[in-house]
C-alpha cells in the first residue's frame, strides 16, 4: 500500500469538517441547555422542517447502504459513502441551512427540532464511524452519551434503519435542488456576484413536472440558499417573461437552396411578429413566403434558428434540471445589506481573534469612509447588531475608537472597526 501525504491531508480536512459540525451542535446544545433525553425527534416530529426530515431520511438510508458494504467487506466503498454524507449532506447542505434557526434568542420548537435532529443524526453517525475511526468516534460519543447509555460507543448495538423516517421522494427532490443550487451559484459566480451579497431575483424554468414539484416544495429552502430577495418558479419549459427572440437563417441550408433570394427571405421573416413566426414553425414545421417577384418559397423549421435576447440585467444558465435566470439589478437596499454582511464578517473575525464565546455580547464602533457608507450601515443597524451579538453599535465618520481596533478594506474603501466585550 502506498502512503500518499496529499490523501492523508484530504482525510484530515474532512475529519475537521465533521469536528466543526460536532462543535457547532454541542456549542448550541450547551448555550440553550438542550436535553436530548427529554426532547427527541419523535416529540419534535410535527415541528420538523423539510430539511430536518431530509437529513433524518438520509442518515437512515446511509445505515442501510453502509451496513451492506461493511458486510460485503467493501471497506473503501463504505468509507466513501460515509465521507459523502458528512461533507456533502450534513455539513454543506444541512448545517448551512439551519444556522439561522439556532441563532434566534428565544427557545422555540423550530430551534428544538433542529437540536433533536442534529443529536439523532450525530448519534447514529458516530456509531457507524466506530469501526473505521474508533478513537474519534469514542471521543465524540463521550460528549453525546446520556446517563443510561453504555459506557463506550463500541458497546452500542449496531444501528438499524428506521423505515418510518425514510422518504425517498424527498431525497430525490433534494438532489434536484442540490444540483440546481450548484448551477445557480455557478451563474452567480459568472455574473461576479458574491454569495454573501443578496441578489434581486432568480427565476427557474423547470424541465419537467417532477422538477417543478421539487422547486415548489422546497422553495423557501432554495430561496435562502440562493440568497435572493425573490424566487419565481415558472411552468415547465416556460421562458423568462422578458425574453425576446430574433430569427437567424441557417445560411448553410438556405444559401445553396435560394441563393440571392436569402436576403429578401430574411427581410420578410423579420416583418412577421416573432411570436407568430415561432408558433408557425412549432405547429406546422414550415412557413411560406411570397417574394417580390411573386414566387412562393417554403422555409422549413430546420432552416432557421431563434436566438434568445435577454435584458441587459438578466443572466441565464442552462442547468441540468432547469433554465436559470438571474436578475443582477442593484438597488439601494441590496447594496446596504451586502455591505452590512461584509462588515458582519469582519466583526465575527475580530470576535474570534479576541477568543470571545458565542454567548458574549460586544460593543462596536465603526468609522465609515464617507456619508454614503454611513447611511448604508445606519439603515442596517439592527441586522448588524443581531448577527454579531452587539449591544451597542455606533457608526460615525470621524473620532476616536476604543477596544480591539482593525482597519479593513471593503470594496475599495477602508472601514475602521472597534470591538469591545461588554
């Protein structure tokens, strides 16, 4: 067996992802005094969101697949499906989707449903991990086990898939959504829009009824993941409401057939309403035109192409399951929220550098580079405070600041931020 340092580094990175998920869960369990022995997924069942039901279904399907591969001694394959669940399902999709639900101050059933789900999934997951990563599984288990649980993870019974929680249809819908998210975020990247910055709108044109159903059922989940103000789902195959078309001849076909008449043919086609022209080709497969010399020519649908023309502020991506349209129009409110998120990210970094606890409150002072910046930050004051556990926030143009101070370059401007623990 070859020892490949790069592969070892990749495995360490993936185990760190698991550790971060675990730390996220246990930190918030402790903050909110969550008691898994009192509230489980059965008691929280009617409060579970679709993403909760999905990850519960996924872990139970994982139990079936992983167990079969272990029994068949397909160890590498078993490790691969475990890794995919941890990285792709649990970390990148589920945990990312539920952060805002645990950030609310009050104790709600919506938050408790997340905690119950996380506990259920992590407990099953570390039991599966035990044969492959015995020490890590034991370390994690010791922080999750209840008083009535066995002393060691290796004394637990092997988990069984609970069929009542498996929802294959929901898993299929989430796979459609996952791929569409990937396609939509690629479009955002091409348009030069950061994921942290909200966009005005996404419009999705599904390519089947199954896809449309997935989008509609998981619309709020999609909207949050896409970080968009508006999300519209069109009918199957429907185009963007503002799309226009121009007709273009296929010269390689029309040229040899009509020679010099092609120019007049194109001119006459352009005089016809474009939608009527498209309809004629779709229904009949051809159109007939009378030329200036009185002759009738027959144009087949294969001899022309219709090219979409979108407004300047609309971008398009042909995804696997849908045509995706992105509206990149910038409004004052969008710019304000976007800049606020940049500031929030810097404050969170400073909190971490100060070794503050998640529960610690701070006071923040910001020296804005100009009046426009100040107006943007003032308009998003409450948003910044809520996201950074800030009790006092002052935004000004000049003056002294106290505490931990750093200058940050944001979108070409220098913003001075001061953070103090309160």
